[in-house]
């Protein structure tokens, strides 16, 4: 799973992992089976190798969502994933989509 692998390459997520080991955080946890870092049950996604943007792009162009607005997309993604400034990242991505901008006009 790429999300788990990239967590080890992200200094912020590694710091959060360390906080769990030192019992300094309770909002983040490690999966019992695979040790994947999560925030309130959602997978923590690093910003290594453009992973966050690839997840947003895939969600944005999936045949099930077909260019949803940023609010719907954010709410759908936050069911499964977490990262810093996720809402802004989703909004910025949608703002750059020419198809979405044509729909607004």
C-alpha cells in the first residue's frame, strides 16, 4: 500500500509516529495489523512524490464522481484520508480544473 510506504518518507508523519510511541498524542494511532498511521480512523497521507495530488486527481476524475465540486470532493475524501490543509488542497485542485470552471460559467 503506497500510502503506508510514503508515511515513512514524510518527516511530519514520522514525528507524529514518534509522538504515539511517547504517548504524547491520542488523536493519531497506528493500525494494529499493519502499523499504518491514521488520524481518527482516517489514513494519514504524506506529501511525498505528489501522493496527495494523485489521490485528489483520481477522486476528481473517477467515473463515479465526475468532476464534483470542491466541497463534495473534500467530504468524500475526508471519510478515508487525512492530511494537513486537505480542504485547501482540494479547493486549489478543483480551481485549476478547466472542466469545472466551464460548468461554473
